[in-house]
């Protein structure tokens, strides 16, 4: 993410001052030279100030209300500003009688209508330009996020096809073939499914929770074969089959958390455990994963890369519609991820 320039406020103010003075000078110069009176000089100055203040009001206050669908607030600001314009010019006509403003009641009304109409037209023009700019900014951000997401998905795919994991798994298959050869076809099929899923689903925008959990379940079954009785593994899956078939999440979003749990729980001399709990409730998907910690402290950099990638993907996909909490105790490491399922 790009860091905002520390001198940005100064540059912004400097630009506004230069812009204001330049346009004001060009606006009033011709009429002032032609009339050579203060009254004719003051009229365009006041008009420019009114339009300039309106532009600033819309840029920083009114338009954010419109973009955030606060239509009542936007309408109130617009009406209040138009009433202020009417009061200002009515007061000038009454208390500053000169050749510019003192034209009688009928001409005063025409004068006010002219300025109010100008403000309304300029408001429409400002809104039109702002909406165009917002559209192109959103389009640019969506394109940039998609490119970043594709890059992260590619890195994630390479990460999932970890040769060390499969090398260890094939060694385990060899060991099982010596003692229980009848189980080899089933284990090879599970390993095949584990390898196929990232290739077939990794580039999809979303998959059903059921598909993702089936992938997790296959991974856990293979880890059970690898760890044997050395690790106590608890896997709790949602009972609501309809919900997990209906709702969707980004593919390969959870496997890093699961893999970290197995990877960093190994090596403990005490009870070695991994607990995985998945729950769908009230349009929320909750993932609660905990594992034992070995006596040797885990290096932060070994966890940092995977968790950093997860956070980036969550930020891109779910923005503010998720929570991700990490707890590390003396003997236990725990991650809790909650996703609003209607946010993807």
C-alpha cells in the first residue's frame, strides 16, 4: 500500500490558494478594467466566492453524503446553502445600495433567481464530474485488486503444491504398503483429490463451503495417516448440510491455517493436539483452529508469511466484513476467523 505524502496538506492548501487567486483575477480583471468602479469589481468577486465555496462544500461535505446514500443529509446541505445565497444577496441589495445591487424589487428577484440558478446548474455539473471520477477510481481499484488477487492466488497455488509435504506423504504410503497394503488404493485416491482441488478450483472466484471443507477433511485424513497416534486430532464440521452447500467463500482460504496448525504442533513432547472447528450460523462462517506448541519457541517469520497472505486476501475479498484474531499462549496457538457470508 502506498504511503500518503506527509506534505500532502501543505501541497493541497497551496494549490487551492494559487487556483483561487488565479481564477479570481481572471474573472474580475476584464469587468474591473471596463467599469473602473468598485461596485462592478465587487460583483464578480462575490459571485466567484459563492461558486468556489459551493464547490468546496460539495467536495468535502455534500458529495460524501451522496456517495454514502445519505440523501436527506445531502438535500439538507444543498437547500441550506441555496437559502444562504438568497439571504446574502438579498441583504446586499438592501444594505449596500449601489449600481450593482440596487435595481428595485423586481430586478432584485431576477438577480437572486439568476444566482440561485447558477448555483443549481453548477451543483449538477459538480455532481456529474464527481460521479465520473468516482466511477473511474472504483474501476481502477477493482482492476488493481484483481491483478493483486490473481498474483496472490498464483503464489498460493505454488505454496499448496509443497514438494516436501508430498515427499513425506509418499514415504508414509510406502510404510503403509508394507504393513497394510489393502489401504493403499484409498490413500492414493485421497492424495489425488488433494492435489486436484487447487488445480481445478484455485482460480475460481468462489466455491461452496461444502467443497472447501471436503478439501480440508481430505487434508486432515492424510495428516492422520502421517502423524499416526502421536497427534490427537479433533475435527468438527457444520451439521447444516444445506447451508454449507448454499454459501460460498474464496477457494483455498483456510488451508494455510489448517496446515500451520499441523506444522507447528509437531515436536511437542507433551500431548500433541490439533483442534479444528467450523460453524455456519446466522450468515456467518466461523473457523476456530487451535494446536499445541512445542517446547522450542516458534519463529515468527515461519508464521508471518502465511498469515500475511491470508490477511491480504481477506482485505481484498471481504474488506470490513470479517474478523481475524490470533491468540498465543504458553502451550497453545489459536486462530479465530469469522466471515460474513453475504459479503463476497
